[in-house]
């Protein structure tokens, strides 16, 4: 029984080690060019903490972490998928101008702290804790509570 349990433990440990293919680096040289250009345009003044490369699936994903609590997730093409910030507003140039205009007219005092691309469009979280939903064209759809 002990041998069986010990064997089972080693099998589970091996499978876990094989599937854990996250690589942590201190630069973003491995990030696709499009992601590097995005960072240069919007986050060049931010200090990099690390970048995590997730090669666990059949496609690579990248998570870039900056000091101050900013996290950006990129897909295998270097396109941003999600941006989160603890305090600093996400630059309005990141999202479509239709959304930027909507926010300027309806939430001029608020900051966007999170944005995520979804299959239907965009989901934004403001510093007032409201979640705003926009379609792919940038048209406002609803407030998600």
C-alpha cells in the first residue's frame, strides 16, 4: 500500500511539473513586436517587475507586470487582452475613441482601472467600481453590477 501511494504521489508530481510551463523573465524581449510597441507607446515610463510567459497550452500568453500594480496580458500575437491597474488610469488611447468619448462625456471624473477584451466587445472597470460593457464597435451597452 505504501509503495502504491508513493508511486501515485510521484506520478501526480510529475504531471504537475510537466504542465507547469510558466517562465518568469526580467525583460520583455520574448514579447512579440506588437506588444513591445504597445508598451513603448503607453507604458515606457513604467518600471518592469517581470514578465510571465505561459506556454502551458498550444499558444503562448504573456503577462507583463510593472511597479505600481499595472498588469497587462498579451496573446501570442502581442495584442493586449486585459489591462489592470491598482491606481494609475489606463491611457485612453488604449481603447477605441468612441469609448474614450463616452467616458469623457459620462464619467469625466473617473479613471479606468481595468479593461478586458471580450468576445462581444470590451468590459471596463472604473475607480467608482462600476463595470461598463461596450460592444466591438465601442457602443455603450450597459452597466454590469
